[in-house]
């Protein structure tokens, strides 16, 4: 039986990691050009609260919450 080539497996893993990192970088650059940076940490996060007024700060112009 043939001996496994661990160096080949390691190289393939490194290449996949490098490619994924590059795709993520390009996605970030594209989002930055659009003026929005949507990271996984911010996805689904609650809006920031303005402490002086006690209300949630609007995310973007035109996305203001409607009064009940």
C-alpha cells in the first residue's frame, strides 16, 4: 500500500485557505466601495442606542422607524 503524501495535503489546505482569504478580502473591498461594510459580527446586531435621546439611532437615511 502506498504511503500518504502529507506535504501534498498540507499544500492543498494552504492553497484553499489562501483562496478563501483572498475572496473575503475582495468582498470587503467591494462592500467598502459601495459605502457599506457588512461583517459577520454586525449581522443581526441590534441598532445602537443614542443615550441622549434614549431612542435607537437610524441605520441609514430613509430607514427611520415610523411613529406608532
